[in-house]
C-alpha cells in the first residue's frame, strides 16, 4: 500500500505543465521583418512519425512576437523543419495586420516564455529578451573581436519620466540558437 501511494505521489509531481487559453493569430509572410530567432523545440512521437513543436521569436512591426509552429514528419529533422516554416506559424499575441485569421486554443507547455525585460550588464539572455534599437540604422548586426553583436534599447519609467537606455549584446558562441550576453548598457 505504501508503494502505491509513493508511486502515485511521484507521478503526480513529475507530470506538470502550464495550461492556459490564448488567441492564436495566423501569420502571412509579408508581415515579418526578420528571421526566426531564439528557437525552442519539443519533439514527441506521433502516429505518423515525429511531431515537433517549435516556439521562436520574430520581429513584426516594432515589436518582438512569439510564434509557435507545429510540424509532423517521418523524422525529427523533417518535422522540425515544417514547424519552423513561417507560413505554418501561429502568433501567440493579438495583432492588427491586414491579413490575419484568428482562433482560440488551449495550450499546455513546459517551455519557458521568452519576454522582453530589464537586463543588467553580464546577464545571459535570448536575443529577443531585449528590444531592437529604435533607430533602424542601429539595428544591424556587427562584429567585435570575432563575436557577433547588436545594439538594443530598454525603456524604463521613473518618477513619471521615461528613461531610454541603450546597450550592446553579443552572442556567446557561433551556434545559431545560442544565448547572448549583455556587454554594456548606458
């Protein structure tokens, strides 16, 4: 009897995922200003092979948006390639572009949300956890000591005033899905 209770307690604590309702908006490729970055993936077996859920960030208009794509394929590589296709992605936030179709879905996931938030020098972050620079010419990637870097901005309100900080983040290594380090913020 004690073994059954222990097994039940172990199973109930290990299988937990956050579930919530959200509006999913269908993308059209013309609206996207950037390539997918900060990809996260979850692969599970499916009756047709492998099912891959890819969550990634793209820059649409002036904001970072989280997109989730689901792909099914014979192999993990094929399924994830289909999930990463922008035309299959569903934006996980309401937007008002010209051509959109929306629906509601129940989403359960163990993947952490990536959101823009205040950062400090030395923090290790995903590229889309900081905003792109507000001046388009400052958004370009640049190389510094064989490391790819880019500028960012951070908005903060103190004492009814808006403070705009600028900063630099650089990629930790050369893999396409690596995190970035905050090098400077001023």
